[in-house]
C-alpha cells in the first residue's frame, strides 16, 4: 500500500504488531479491580511505541515531532495512572502516602513536574544527539549505530516557580539532580524506570 504522492514518508520500515506484544513490566494480579492497572497497560504500550520509534529513526532531524509526541504521551499516561489511582484509593491522605513510597522517586516526580509544565506553562521539546548503547526490545542487541540519543528537557528554576505549588512535584533543591540525570540518561531508560516505579506504586495501593 502506497501513500499519496503529497505525503512524505520515512524510510521503508516494518511496523511492529503492537496488539500482540506481551508486557515486560506490567503483571496484573489475578482478580484485581483497580482500574489503575488498565492505565499501566496503556503506559507500557506508550513506552513500546517510543522504544520502537527510536529504534527505527536513527538520523538527526527526522520525525522529531512524532518522537516528541510519543514521549509526552508517556508523560501524560504516567500522570493519568497516578490520578486514577488517587481517585480509587481515596484522595484523603493520598499525597502523603504516595510521598512515603520509595518507588515514588525523583525521576518519577520530575516527569510529573514536566507534565504540569506541558499542561500549564510551555510546550517542551525532546533533546537529541548521537548516542551509543541505546537499548531497544525491538532488536536482538543494542540499537545499531549511529543511533539517536533522545533526552528529556531540563528544568529551570524560573519555570519551576511559574507552576502553582501543587504542580511542583520536585523540591527546588532536586532540580539540579534532575537536570544532571536527564543529561546523562536516555529518555527511554527514564521512561522504563518510571513505568517500573508506577507498577510498584499501584501494587502497594
């Protein structure tokens, strides 16, 4: 099947059958009634979509908008998972309970802060550059080189302060920690860690 001639296409690539992919991280307990598990299913699919796109696109300045949209769809999905869990578990004491969990770590809270910036302050753009050792479940080894190393944007104190207090999921002194982490770690790995954290959080609800 060919696209109309006025629609640009990326190099001929194989599309993974996402409907048939088995989960790697979300293992829903038998008999659970929590709808947050449905959101976790969605979240892992969004990680898979981003992972696949990063494996396919290995040239700079190609499909940037698509990659960016997939990344922030994951960020939105993480927030949706936590909000659904908050509704199901009960809002009274939820934030204190969440903050007490080791799984609710700095990267997880940073992605929630970035989501609030996306929703209320400005649109973020993923950063890209050449990278090595980019893992993907869609290849039998590391992504062939050269690869594109996608990274989440850093946070400025000005942006942070522009958020309402309830939107600041990080504390101010953690901003340098996030910026260093975002600069050093590939976005897909941060997403993978956030998904694992979200699974742990829902399991403890």
